[in-house]
């Protein structure tokens, strides 16, 4: 049975949804990913991995459904590049909060954003609290692509700076949609000068900074897609789906009143 909420009839939603019901909405993006990857990369991550996780979690017995993945989100760091379609922060904020309102009116009790685009993260964290405050829903944000090591013997050297269009994203798109990847156009676009900073950077460094993808070269990529492999992509896909499923199981049993 499909877990696509929009394939249900309205009366079935009203009759069957309870505060135990979890609704998942993917948040992707349509944005520049260099000359070697499609604009739809982040949408694929949110929709494909998020969708697979929902189907598996439902097979495990969770009362869980998915809404259509949002394609247009907060991608203004790539607004300089042709093909990017983005929403202003306040438009996306209101859109996501109003989705929360609709989920509450459905009778569900939990809303999960399965995010495939890093530029959405900070805004969605604000959204979680606003929906919680306004509607009492349990709200969560989880990634659809996780960080994992490449297969044995395939070292990866992006100096902890592979955040956009690099080896990981290129590898997983090669696994999911190889027809959309053109490695002949890939180059190494790693901002080597940033690796010398001990506190400022990406991927968990303590000091973050405002940036546009054009800051790091004309490719608009931060990473090294030339190191991408299909084997690494398959490993990333399996690990990402597994973590998403495990996260959904934790979400299902999470209780604010018992925290601490």
C-alpha cells in the first residue's frame, strides 16, 4: 500500500488519522550543482531517500504517511546561477508553518521534515518551534543524506570541505540516477585556503560564516566530484535510508514530557 497521503480520499484522512500518526514532508531544492550534476539533486535526495524511509517504516508497523516533497525552498546562496529557483526566507517560513497547520487539522500528531538541502536547515529549526508553539504538534528535522566513509580502498580527500556538489552528492546521484551525471565535466573545487582555519568552516566547525556558492570559484561547487564512485553512492544510499528509518522509529516513541 502506498504511503502517499495525497492518494487518500479526504474522509479517510479524517477517519483514520490520530495523534499517533506521523506525517513526513521532504524539503529539497532546485539549484545549481555545477556542470556535472542536475538542478534536481537535492530534491532527489529528499524525495527518494525520504520516500524509501517512509515505506520501510510503514512496513515495520509505524502509522506514517508522506506529503509531496517541496521542490522550491531557500536556495538563495545559489541565486547567482541560472536554473536555481528559490523562495525568500519568509515565504518558505510561512509555507512550512502553514503546512504544520494543515497537518494539525488532519488530526495527525507529528510532523517530520526530511531535508535534502543544507541551506534549509537553520530556517527549518525555527519552523519546528513555531509549529510546536502554535499547534502542539511534535516536530522534527532529519537529514536525508548522511556523512559516511567511502568503501575500503577509496580514500576521500576533500579536507572536510565537501558540502555541495562534491564526492558524496555526486556519488549518490550516480547510484540513484546515473543518467543525470556527467563526470567528464567535473573538476576539483575545494577551497583549500579554508582548511587552514581551526575554528571557521563547515561540517561541524564551531564558527560558521555567511557565504554564496560563487565565493569559491566559477563552478559554484564546494568539494571534489572527481572522487565520486557508484560504489560510494550505493553505500551512502543504504546508510542514509537506514538512519532515516531508525530516526523515524525514535520519533514515533519520543515524548517531550519524559525528556530528562
